């Protein structure tokens, strides 16, 4: 019967995972691996300046730049 079988349990082994690791992707010739960068243009007279968000495909070097003004905090 199935109750006669010996049950063998193994504890889960911990694995170290690097979350938020900063390193260059290795696309191996395949497009779709993006590199993201942000640049703050600076402030002027106490008014927050523009942030530029830059996304570049590692293989095709296709680039998208999106300027964003930081929104004011409510309240």
C-alpha cells in the first residue's frame, strides 16, 4: 500500500539572489536588452529641473529619451 512507503523530506536550501544588481546585460546578439539611465538637468531658483529618462537597446542601439518634470508633492 501507499502508506508503507518511506517518506524522505529535504529542507529547502537557501539561495543568495542579488536583487537590484547593477551590471551590464549580456544580450549575446539578441535585441531587447535595455539599458536605462536618468539624468537630472538641475534646479533653477528653487524650482525642480527636468529629469531625462534614457532607454537604449544594447544590440541595435535604438534609443528613446523622455523628459519628465518632477511633480510637486500634494498638500
